[in-house]
């Protein structure tokens, strides 16, 4: 009886073991088995953690416009310098004679022409001197005429031997003295007349009165400043460039000058380049000439000059938007063999206007580079370039953020 019972129990154990193996093989369905199978399938298809506890990795998708390849291009460089506009044709009118300023006929902002009378200094004393010098000249002229007649008479008498040779020499000396006195009187009169002309203040150039330094009624002295006249037909902008750049410049090159207050830049030309560098600065002075026929510009306005220097070398370039910087090191993100990788790069010349930069090393012409900066990218992550954006992924940035580890987000 006991032996039969043991045999029956063993048969039950064998049957249960066989049923368990059939269930594992999918041949036998236990109660609740369909729900468990569906749950496992849903977990597998929805990306939930599997038996190993790791999340299945979803590749990042980028459209073609988000990926660029380095291209060969030429990058013109731009030199910039700024400063105020100055008028090289600026004249300071000074008093040439001392006295009281009787009149000043022009105000600040008035336009004047060369030779125009701008004011007068007191002339009463100078007028009396001119009259005095004129009288002295007439007296010297009369004495010279008398000396000439006397000498001619003495010459006839000397020929008839009525006077001695010494008397004739004295007569000639008196004639020379009278002639010298006439010349001295004439020079004195001319000098006085110059002083009389200097009492009139004349405009030396055509332009606009920029400043009046004195007022009528004030006492002025010789060489004292009276007026400042500015000619605005031609202005200049002075700047400086480095000694390593000046060799690429030459007089006559076109320059774009942006003047404050004007919506558009005006064109200028390099007029002069200094022959030597400024001590202690290692910079060379550059002067830009700007034509101003309509006088729309004014001296003293602040301006920014840009000199575009052409490039004669083809360079490997990328858009500036593709660059990143970490701890002072420039880098780009590339796609290699379906994986993301960060590559350190060395930069060369920049063209801010075109938004491109030269790459000296780090990538090659065929490298696929992300054209923009994306957040939360991870090196070694899977990446794909698709023709159109997948509906399940709104953007590469969103996918990168969703798939990034918690410590990266």
C-alpha cells in the first residue's frame, strides 16, 4: 500500500514538471497567461525596462538642414577703427595788428569767401602814420630832384675845370644819399600801409565760421585768435591698425564709413599711411578722406570705418552656429558611423558678416557636422539623418533631451 502511494505521488510530480515545461515553451496556457504575455509584449514595444533593467536607446533624428559639411570658401577680413571726423581745411584768423576791435561782421555759422572783410581794428593811429610817411616820402623825392640838378651842373663845371674833382665826388655822394633817403621813405610808407591793411580782418579760405574768440570793443594784440573758419567740403577720419596688417593696405583703397546719425555708410578712401609706428603701441596711423560736397557731415561727428581686405586663399570653413565652446576649447558635434562624437577644432580667420569661420584642424571636408547647437547631446549616442522629421520625434533637440541621462538634463 505504501509502495503504491509513493508511485502515485511520483507520477503527480512528473506530471507537474512536464506541465511547467510546457508552459515555459508556450504549449500550455495557465490562468492569466494571456495577460502576462500581452504585458510583456507591450513593455517590449513601448520601450519600458526589460529583464536587464536598461532602457532601449532611441536614435536621434536630424533632418538634412540640421547637418552640414565643411566647405572651401574665401574669407575676406575686415579692419575696423573709429574716431571723430575732422576738417583738415581749418583756418584760425588772427589779428595782425594791435588795437581795439571796432567791428566783427560775421556770426558763428555764417558762410564766408576768401578775401571777405570780417572785421576791423581801430585805424586812427595807423591813418596818421600813413599820412606822416607819405609826407616824408614827398620830402625825400624833392631832395633827390634837387641833388640830381646840382650834380648835373657840377659835372658841366668839372668839364670846364671850374670845380675840383673832389667837389664833383661830393656832389655825387649827396645824390646817392638823397636817392637812399627816398627809398627808405618809400619802404616806411609801404610798411605802414601793410599795417593799415592788417587792421582789416580778412577771410583766408572759403568756409563756415565755427567760432568767434573775441567780441567787438575788446582790445586785441598781434597774433591773437579772432575767428575759426572750417571748410566742410572734405573731411578726414584718423585711425590706427596693427603693424602686421598695414602691409595689406595702400593709399586709394575704398573704405566704408558709418557716421552717427546717418542711416547708410558713406564711402571714403585711404589718403595717407604713417611712415612709422606709434611708440609703445605697435600701431600705424591711417587717414581716411571723405568727400562731403553737400556738407551733410560735420566735423566732430563720431564715425566707424571698415576696410575690407580680400582673401586669395581657399579655406575649409563652417558656419559659426555649428561651433561650441567648453572650458575655453572650441568644438563641433559630428555624426560618424551612426554615432554622435564631439571633436575639438582649431579656428582660423572669421568672417562675421557671412557667419563663417576657418577650421585649421579637427574635421575634414566630408565630415557630417551638426549645423546648430543642441542641448543635452551625449557622445556615443545613436544618430540618424532622415529625409523628413518623424511624427514620433518633434525635434532632434527634444529627442536628445528625452534620451539624455538624468545627470545631463
